[in-house]
C-alpha cells in the first residue's frame, strides 16, 4: 500500500487489540526520528503502556484497548509548532496505515497532566496519536463518525479563477479526506494565476493550525509538491 492509497483507506479507530508488533514499531520510530530531525520536533512513541493512557479517560471517542501512542510535541516558542505537528504527525498516521495499524488523533479533550509531566518545560504537548492493531470490525460509534465525516467531505473546499488543473483538484480531494478536529475542516484551497494556495481563517485557533498541517500533507502527496509554511501559503509543484 502506498501513502496515497493510505489516504483513501485511513479511518479514525478507537478500539485497539494489543501493542504494536516490533517490526511496525521499528519502522514508525525510524520515520518519527527523521521527522523530528527535519522539523525540530520532539515526537516520541509510548509502547505497551495502557496505564499511562488511562489519563486520557476524558477523551472524546471512548477509546478502548490503547497500548501505544505518539506524543506529538515540540518547542513551546516555535510559532509554527502546531502546523508542523499536523504535517509530521499525519505522515506517521499514513505510514501506520500502510503497516496495517489503526490510528486516531486525540487533541484537546483529554487530561494532559500525566503525559505533560514527561516533557521538559520548554516543550509543549500538542496532541497524541493512538496507534496499534485495531479491531477488525469498526464499532458502531466508529461507523457513525465515519458516515458523518464522509458527508463533510462532499463540501467544496476550493475555488479557482478559471479552469483548475487536474493535479489541483486531486490535491483538494485528498485534503478533503484528512482528519480534522471536530470535523470542522477549516482549510480552503485556491487556484489563481497558475498557483495553488492554502489558508485557514485569520485568527484561527491552534487546533486549526494542526488541521492546516494535516491537510497540506494530503494535498502534497496527491498533487506532487510542497506548500510554504503558514497561512496563506503558496504551493510549489514538482
């Protein structure tokens, strides 16, 4: 399975069945370490520690069986921290999907104290990403959330001045499949004068910058290229 195929296949999973297998954990750690070095982030992978995840009992989604998760963190003073976490974290999510693992972003609706105590003062915990073998059949709640997400994907997330090229439309379609906090999908794409842009509303909350990073990741994989950081951001094809 390619990363592009993983975009189509990935759904948020909340029921897990045990810890990561060593081979999957090794591949995810290798990618995580590369992303940390590239983006000056501090992701870490907590393995086979269901007790530590017990601090997340307030999490939306009623998680069960969680043994492993990524701590998505970075330097507190980094103005692009949340976007960078979204972009890097989604690469880990898609890689995990290619390895047959379930994942789910967990943002602001949990008790952070137990995990934040593991971080130095200059680092900020932005989110956690659960990861591991998921139950073969999604639960009723997972299926319900998937249907709601599918309906939001039908909403147009782009506008173009004139005829938009196929690569732009493919990027927008991939971005529409990106997970988003509260399924809000704040990222919008535009095409004008031969250039693509991505943006979120002015004054957006921190979690929307995470959404921006995730959506940019999907767009880039489908369209081939890279966005500049921030919002609004121009896209470089190729």
